[in-house]
C-alpha cells in the first residue's frame, strides 16, 4: 500500500475510535467544582477520556456510537484523591511473614489488587508516600502505559536518617544491614545526595520523616529527628529539580522545622498547635491529617498483639492526640489535603477518613474540596484534575445521594470512571 493510502486509513481508524469513545453522562446532581454549589440535570460530554463539555439538561445523541450513562438519580462529582497511601503493603498479622515468603514479583502483583480496591472505592488518583520504590515507579508507569488498570499514581521516593522513622527496624542486625539502602543519609550534604539519588531513580516527589514515627519498632519517640540543615538541603535539592517534599511529622518542633525548611505538606501533623498553624498559613503548606491511621493504630494497640511494647505506647498516645488536634487545625484555617495512610489501614476503606474528618469538625463541602481541588493543587495538577471542567481528565464518581447532606453517602460509591473508562457501575 502506498504511504498516502496508509495515512488515510490511519486517520479513518483514529476517527472511528474516537467516536466510539464519546460518552454522555446524565447527572441528576452535578458537583463539577467542589467548593461551589452543585447544579441539577446536567450532561457531561466525554471524548477520549477528557471532558469536552458540560451542558444543561439531558442531551441525547442519535449517533449509535455515542454511549449514554444514566446517573439521573445520583450525585456526581470529580474522583477523590488520596494524598497518603502505601500501596505495597497492608498491616496485618501476616505482614512480616509475607514479606519474607512472597517473591518480589508476587509482592509487585499485589499492588495491582490493592490499587483496584482503592480505585473502586472512588479514588481515581493517589499519592504513594512510602512503599518499595521501584515497585511503585513500575506500577505508576505500567498504569500510565495502559498495561494495567489502577488509579493515577504520584509516587514518592524516601529520604531518611540513620535510625530514624524511615530506616529499617524490628529485625536482626544483619538483615537490617541488608535492607538499608541509599535513601538513608546523615548531615546536609549526604541528604542532598540522597534526595538527588531518589529523583534519579524515578521519584515524583520526596518523602521525608522529620520526626519519629509510631510504627518504628524502636523506643525512639515521636519527637524531631532530622536536623534543620538536613531538611533545608533536601528541600533545596528537590526544588532545583522541580520536585516537592512531603514530611511525615508528629511533634510540633519537627513540624515547625520542616515548615521552616519549606516542605510542601506535613503528613499526620499530630501535635500541630498555634505556632505551626501560623507557619502553615505563611508558607501555604498543606496538612494531610491521616486520621484513619490514628484510629487504626489505637484500635490495633488495644485489641491485638500485633505491636511490640515500643510501638503500643506511641500508638495509643499519638493516635488519640492526632484526632483531638485536627479540629484545631481546621478552625485555624490550615489548608488540608485528604490522606488516609492506607496500608496502615485496609486498602479500599479510604472513604472512612471523610467520616473522621467530619467528626473532627470539618464541613462536608470542605472535605470534598480537600480530596479534589486541594489535592490537585498539592500535586501540581490543578490544570488537569480536581474539578470537572472542559479539557480536564474525565475522572468521575457517583453515589445515590448527596454527601453534602450526609457525609456517609461517600461510603456508597456506585460509579467510578477514570479517564473516561468505567471501573464500577
Ligand atoms: Zn504513612
């Protein structure tokens, strides 16, 4: 066939496919832009995975190639985004045994399972902030290539200090040595190296741990661990390469040090008080509250033998205080981005975070904003995600009734679309 004919055929095929991929969603109630009021009886027109238009009334096309989806009795909104997940694992009685017995390949395949549970719960985008990195980078890229189904993934690379929360713990010394990698650093220049190193291998952002952590199996507390010079150097190295930094932090001194260094989000923020609230507002950083993690570790500490004594004490103390302090951050007007710490909690139960945020004093609309508009802003993708507007990804979820009237409606997601493809209906 001559090249011109081939070209013509290609053009024809492309047009043929794109028509087949046009969808009209009839939305009874449409919250296109969380933060503003929903509208009634709208048609969302989707072409090739993107929103092409939103028009009033229920539009109908005679074209047999165009698909119509009836969500006339539903509340329709942008897909939710969870800014704090760990998709390579899940805490439970077999976690340690599994990591020793399962092949790396099988552990990699399990991410697909956890990812689909998350997507079907209504989360079309996640930010993974601490998993086995190469697994997550591969999973992210495989999804983007269309090889496997899953939520859109923004994947962090970790940088932590020797003996700190991000370092290995709870295993015998020679195994600890085996599992210690190039992400562990000490001193500003070494941490600069570690930050650059994780970007080199594919990190979308850097995750650091400015304070101790609840689930470190060492009695090293939850106070500040990284020094200011280390924090500043990591943020600088990341920003030079166009990347953001998320810092795990419990104690207020560590929250303040991380905010002063210029991090873009504080994860957990359990002991944030008036001083850090002021800094949050000054720097524009987000708080990612992970109340579900607090709730989960308190329950596991009280009801199971999963935790060592070193962890148990921290779990009950921090988990309880985290929930109590969240309301103060909301009242102070700190910017909040939705995040669960799934992996500590069960994958697919991410929506429970919304119920906890509501109990903690956040209004339903603000909760929806935190998981859409604010999350998109935190990952620097506001031009593509977070609202349903022309030219953005068709990441759409629906539920039978409005979560603005009853936040528990979020537990009944019955429609999930990501980039125009339906995963639940
Ligand atoms: Zn976490």
